[in-house]
C-alpha cells in the first residue's frame, strides 16, 4: 500500500513539475513600468496647466518655470527611480536602459525650453502654437518605454518590430 501511495505521489509530482514553467524575464521591472506610467500621467497634467499659462495677460510670469518647480522636482525623483532600477536589470537589458536615457534626454530637453520661456507664441494667431510638438516628444518617449516594458512582461522578450 505504501508503495502505491509513493508511486502516486511521485507521478503527481512529475506531472505538476512538468506543467509548471519558470520564465526569467530580463529587462522587465515592475517599478520601471509603474514609474513610467505615472510620469506620463503627471506630465500630461502638468502640460495642461502650462498650456493655460501660455497666453494669459501676464504670460511671462504665469509660464515661469518657478511656478512649476514642484512638478520638475517630482520628475527628477521619478527619473532617478528609473535610472536606479535600471542598474539591477543586468547586461541583457541594454534596450531598456537606452530607452530610459532617451526619456531622460527628452524630458530635460523640454525643461530647457521651459526654462528659456516660450516666447515665440503668437497668441493672436488663428492657429496658436501651443507647443504640443514638444509635449508629443515627451509622450512618445514615455510610450516607447511603457510599451517595451509591457512587451517584455507579456512575452519575456522584445520583438524586432
């Protein structure tokens, strides 16, 4: 009787172990994914507020970067989080690390434009240049990182598309 129970147990264990598959995903990090998603949301909220300030009566004051310092401080924290987490990804995750560098570069580029002020806006024009091209650049870089992380999470690899 003990032999039959032991054989049954071993058979069940073999079947169970055959059905379980462990996949190690290099490049996916839940914190990177969540932080990039948060950064996108935070940026879009910030940009809506900035857009309102572009053509006010006191636009030089209203769009001044000092009025948005809290956003930029939080952005720096989020960028640091992305970079710090990327250190733990290992050697096979170079594309994720490069995408984080791209996000950092694009966001700092936007900040540099904001620091200089958006002086080239004609608020009386029929078509107002509201700097959505700059906003689109930031969103595209964040979207690329989010998509990359989601793809790695879902498939364990990166497609060549």
